[in-house]
């Protein structure tokens, strides 16, 4: 009997131990699962989005629009400053209408091959760097061209981010206000710093002398000549000047200078350029234009020849100097073709 009770208690103990072990194993299995699941859930909750660097971005500081001019015939020229040695594209709608390249300091000038027809245009600007990064300017340009011969197109710069309103930079009303603001303009001009620039050089074959012309302001007299030789002088009329300088051209290089003098004879400003006598003489009396900072061939052609598209003629005459029509540099000398008389 006692033996039966012992066996009975042993069986009960065995059963309870087995149940206990099963519970322990089940808990261990559950805990193992929790150890796998909980960190995963926590990781998903605490995870930060992966930062993807865009290939395109808007950045006003990388493209600055400085000059935008549209003529009544639809001729367009745009100049500005962007990232150095980069491709600059002007886009109208979905079409690229002009492509140029910025120089080593970022300056660029773009002139579409075709004139703008009458209508409304919304231009955006895209720049691609050497490492293939694409930057889109956060400013756009709105243009309205009527197509009429004497109608000045309306041009406005628009902030595409909506932070600033549209700024009209060209319109018939602005042109009409020139006469109204003439007195105010004169006051502003009186406050300008003294300035002089040599804009053109011509060799007068009849008298064998060099003729210089240029612009200057806030001075009373211009003196000009070859360095180390006699000079000649002239007065400034409407910010312009021209004179013949004494002395003969030499075959090699020599320096030509012009200075702006004040009332007391003090030099206020000076400009100079190195020329090659042989190149000047070989031009047979044709005029050389001296490239200024911010110049574009289209502008030079318009100012000197009356038609901006004649920049092509300038390129043909100076093909040994102009590798890329969009890249010209200050103090370069280009032969200018004769103006076509109507």
C-alpha cells in the first residue's frame, strides 16, 4: 500500500514537472520571438528617412540675371553670372531656345539664333556644371512681343517661388519716362565716379595716325597717346570723346593709353590697351572695337552696325580670335565690318 502511494506521488510529480517544462519552453519560445520582433518594430519607429540628394535644385545665388534686352524685332540678348565653366540653357516652354557656356569667372551671354515672334514668352534658366549637377534659377523672365516695328517689348523678371512680385525692366512707359526723368538722371550722373574707356581704334591711312574714341564722365579733358611719346587732348561731349594721337605705329606691340583729367589737371581715371602695329595696319583702315566687361557680340553689332544679328559678320572677320561667339573677353580687339547703308 505504501509502495502504491509512493508510485502515485512519483507519477503526479512527473506529470507536474513535465507540465512545468512545457510552460518554460513555451515561455522561452515566446520570449525568443519577442526578442526578434520588438527590435524590428522599434527600428521601424525610430528610423529616419534616407536623404536623397536631388540632381536638380533651385538656387538663385548660382545664376544672376544682369542684362535682358528685347528689341521690337524680337532680337534677344541675356547676360548674367553663374557657376564657372558651365552650360547655361534658356528654355521657353519645353524648348531650349539658346545655349551658351559661362567663362572661368561665371560670366555668360546668350543670344538665341532665332528672333522671338509676336506673342508671350515665359523663359526659365537651367545650368549644368562639369560634374553634371543641374541648377534651375528661381527667377524667370516674362516677355511680350507685339511684332510692331516701333513697339518696345515688355520684359519682367518674375520670382518663381512667389516671395517677390514681378519687376518690369523694359516697357514703352519706361522708355517714355526717360525725358521726364532727364533732370533726375543728370543729378545721378554728377555723382558717378570718374571714368574713361577706349572703345574703338582706327588707323587713318591718309594721315598715318591712330584715331581713338571712347566714353568718359566726371572730368574736363582727355589726354591720349603712345606710352613715352607726345600726347594729344580733347574735350568730352555727351560722355563721348575722340581724337587722333601723334606718333607712328611700329610693327610690334606698343601701349596706347588715355587719361581723364580734372579741373586741376589731376589724373582722375586711366585706361590703356596693348596693340600690335602690324595687325592694325593690315586692317586697311577698318575700325577695331575694344571689348568691355559685360559686352556681347550681339550688343556690339547692334550698337555699331544697327542690327544685332550682324554679329555673325564680326565672327567671320575675326574667326582667328573668336572660337566661341558666346565667350569674348575684355580688351580683345575685333575688326568691325562697314555699316550697310539703307
